[in-house]
């Protein structure tokens, strides 16, 4: 059982308040949609939860079996898929997957990579440089990377951005799978993406 | 996918191998280093002529070229991550120490290749008489380590700044001035025909400086890298 506990979280950039007093708790099998207008701090909330920004107030704690995880453990059990997460354009999809698997301390075989790429509809494109990918294909590759990392806490920012109908269905299946076995947090403005989550956290501007 | 017990070194090697692969495909970093150093060397050689320069002046010219060439090229290792937007993925997945060590080894490789090409060219262009080539080679090797030890952390600090190139030179200079002065003094002794006994204190200082800089960088990098 995994748990994400956010308590009294607030973030300011200088004098500008982004959000304040955000609290929620999610356990394995629960998912949350963070919604709000542009500039309301959805992305900042996700990146603060992932320790990319220090919160101005409050804290974010990750638990596994009621044991608080340290920074290294959090890094190995979380993953983010977002339009602003870029992979290496001058590496192939396979090289990207192998690299991120190794630095995350995971082993992956050629067959494993083929299977991951097939799951996101990128079969036979593994040897192409990511530079040659469309934005939708790059988004699919990020989901392959998420599947590779098998995160216990999956963070998604605009999960279906740049995807065609086929891509949306693939992502929908992945989110369905991870909602059962992980904690999923989704930042979105798209009404149909609210349905991916069991709870909603609304941020106001 | 199963988790492995891949240690720090294998993760650092993955970062190093990735950077090396990207460099082989673009050759941006090495070309920057070589372009700057060869151009400067040619201009200096043409302006000052080939003979009559004192060992101290020769040594100063050599190490100043090396310093500014490394300033021009070594920051790329982090700037490239920031400009391509890949640093977020790296921060979210990789151990900061593995990132630092991988980048340090990459910079060492880059600067070592530059030194291997530029040092013989300097000797030819400037007609430098060196009796003890191996001793000078040892000094160059220690200089590569000291320069990279000092500049890799600075490169991470300035990578997200708006005026990266200028800031890198300004921030790196106070840190690097100590080994630079030592190298100028030691190089002059070698060019004057000095033996290893004459430059032992310089060599020891370079080793100690590199050790301190790498240790401090490993301790500090996590805080520089995370936000």
C-alpha cells in the first residue's frame, strides 16, 4: 500500500502567490485530477510534489507500507509524463529507453523495449531518432518510459496532449491500469480527462 | 521492468556514455574547444613569432589558451541539457551524484582530447624546446583533471542563467586562478629544463586541488542540481 500525503502546501514565486493551503491524501487505487484555469498553478503543484520546487509552506510525503520514503526512494518510485518533459532528440527511442532505465537502476532487454514500444503504438520505430518523431509520437514514447519505470506514484500533466484518437485510447488504458495499482495525479483542463480520476482538487487563480 | 542493484559507477557511466554518444553525433563541444584553441594558437604564433620568448611567457600563453578554450567548451555539458529541456527528465530519474560523475568524466574526455591535439601543435607553432616531454605530459594530465574538477560544478550552476557564457568565465575565474598560476609557474620550470624535483610542489598542489574540488563538488552538486 502506497500513500501520498500533501499537507498545507503553498507556493510563492517572489511576491506572487501560486497556490496556498492545498491538502489531500491518496492511497493506492486512488487518483486525483488537479483542475483550474491557465496559470492557476497545476503544473507548479505537480512539480512541487515531485520535489522540483521547494514548497513555501507545507509538506509532501510519500509512504510505502506506512514508511516514509526518502528522496532517493521517491525518485525511483515516481514518474511524470508532461508536454514539457523532453527526451533526447539525438538518441533513438530505444537508446532513450535504455538510458533512462539504466540511470533509474532498472534492467531492460531488447524484447522488453520492443514490447513497451508496441504497447504505445511505436512498434518498428525504435531505431528512429526522436528528432524525427511527431509531437504525438514523443508523447507516446514518454508513456513507454513511464511503463518502463513502473511508478508507484504516476503524475500526468495534460495526459492526452498532442495525441490522436488512437493515442488517447492507449493512454486511457494505461491510466486505467495504473489507477488500480498506483497513486495517479492528473493536472488537466480537459473535461474528459477529469473522468480518469476519482477525486478533484480545484485550484483558483 | 525489474530493478537492478546498478551502482553509482554504472549509472554514472550511463550518463557519460549518453553524453559521449550525443557528442559524437553533433561534435559541438569538441569543435568549440578545438576551434577556439587552434584559432588563438595560430593568432598568438603569428603575432609573437617563433623564437626569443621566455619560458615564463611561453607557459603563460599555453595555459591561458587552455583556460579560455575550456571556458568556451566545458559548460556545454550542462547548457545542452537545459537548452534541450532534457534536464527535467534527468533530474526526475537520475541520482545527482551519477549525473555529476558522468558529466565530469565526459568533460575530462573532451579536454583530454583537446590537450592531445593542441599540445603538440603549440610545440610546433611556438618552437618550444622541451627536454622532458613526459614531465610536461604529466603536468598537462593533472591540469585536465584540475580544470574539469573546477569547471564542471560551475557549469551546473550557470546552466540556467540567461547570460551563460559570460557568467561561466566570471564565476569560474576565481576558482580556477589558483591552479592557473601554479600551472604557469610549473610550465615555466619545465620549459627551462627543470626536472620532476623542481616541479614536485606544483604537481602535489594540482593533485590536492583536484581532490578538494571533486569532493566539494560531490557534496554540493545535489543542491545545485535540484533547484
